C-alpha cells in the first residue's frame, strides 16, 4: 500500500489516466475523456486539459454540484459530447439549458445508455452500473470508477486494470475483498482526497 501523489497518474500501453480529485482524466495520444464533474475541477483541471477533451462521461453522481459543470464549460468553446446514464434526467436538462442559454458558447451534444448496456463511443466502450459507477474500455484496457463502497457497488470495479473507489462516510467492511478487485486501486473520499481508515488502505 502506498500513499499517492496529489495527482497520481497511471499509464499502460497508449493510455494515461490522471486522478483530478475524485474525477478522472483519460488521455489517449492527446485525445481526452473526462469522468465526473466535482467542484474541484476548477482547481485541478488545466485549461489545456479542458481544451483537448473529446468526451465527458457523467455517471450521475457529480451533477448536483454546478461548480464542476461550469468549470469545464466556462473554459471551453469547441463542441463537446456528454455521455450519461439513461435515468439521469438532470444531466439532459442541464445540457439543454446550456444550449438554449448560451448558444454562442461550446456546443453540447449528449448520449445516454441504459445501465448494464455497453455503449460504443469514439474508439472505446462505456457501461454504467445504475449506482453511479462506470466501466470504460479502451485499447483492451478497463478503467472503472464506483461511488458506492458496498459490496454491490464494488462489483463494477472487478476485473478492471485500474479501479477507483470514491468513499462517502463509512468505507468497505472487508478490505481484503476490496484490495483484490484490480491490480491498481485508488481510494479517495467524497472531496477527492486520499481516503484513510484504520481498517484499510489510503490507496493501493
């Protein structure tokens, strides 16, 4: 178990993943995918990172915080595609409100997928679990993120090459099980800081 740097980075093949608080940035040869929209993006995401985004994946857990949403859109003019779970009416409503209110700014398009169904997007695949979790496949690699520390919520992480667990309140009761989910496991709290508990790792 190791304590990570402030913005840990994972690299494998042609894919680089950087943790930005509880958000993730996936870079594939200069083409970026962003996962999540916490308020900390205003501090953690550089203008260059925002500019090279091609896809914004919103699993549904961050949209209550408009600061994260605006920290991306206020710094971007190019079109951007948002992918979200089918049941996330709020994301669809915010996309529509932005397009109507600021038609001369970044053009947004959105696509939705039902939980458990793989969606083919931009050279990769995305699947939502219906609990705020998401699996992302690109270059035969899987990155997964969950915001549910229960045993059911952690299922989306199993088999991933990189797993990210966002812990709110009490963490997993069985860290032995959690630590075997993926070769690399990052654990952070709801504010995006490395999560520490007497029973488990800060990050693994």
